[in-house]
């Protein structure tokens, strides 16, 4: 696949908001501009603010929590071993 054959996908909500801001911002800060668009009901802005609030952050699974704790304990044990 050459560079000329690349297909461009849809922009992420953040990228879409920033592109709009660059085109139509009119001296407003990004956040002020986004709030203005939010009042108009722009879905990209809604998604962007939700993402900034952490809507896409997922909780760690119990399995991952256990693995992380085991790695932490092993690291601590290795450090103690080095000091002794």
C-alpha cells in the first residue's frame, strides 16, 4: 500500500473540536469555544467533554490488580535483597 492509497478515517472528537476551533474559533479559548458549541448540541463536543471527565477510563480487572500487586511485592523483595 503506497502513501497515495491511504484512506482517512473519521477524526476523534478531540481532533474534530480542535479543527473547528482553528477554523472558527474567533479568538476564544478552546474551552470557551467548546462550551459555546455544547450549548448548540454538537455531539463531538459532548463526546470530548465526556472523555476529558474520564468516561473512557476502565477499571482494572481483579486479575490485573493481583498481577500488579505481585510484581510490586517482587520488586520490593529484590530491592531488600540488594541492600542486604
